[in-house]
């Protein structure tokens, strides 16, 4: 199980950190919080056996699905 994953996508680096307990709030369970240059852009539920490859895939899928959103709007999740 990974606790931290870095993804490079279209010349930018994104960091995902697994958060549990109080760190994960307001979510009800563990989450992956995705940031770019320290700013949170999204989060998604973390599974107990998430591997780094699975997490990278989820991040890239989210980035591709949201690439048309204005930069100022990203992070308002």
C-alpha cells in the first residue's frame, strides 16, 4: 500500500497523499488528497490496498476529465 504518489502530467507534477482519521475530514473515511504546488485540487476515497499504479490511474483520469475547467475553479471540490 502506498502513502504518497507523485504523477507528472502534461509538464506538471501532482502529489497525492493518503489521509486517515482527522486529516481526512470532512470525508467519512480515508482519502487520497491530490495537490499541485501545495494547493489541493481534489480528493477521492482511499482503498485499503491501493497501489501506486491504481492511484496514478485515478489521478490521470480525473485530470483528463477536468482539463477544460478554469484554473481558478480547480480546487473548489
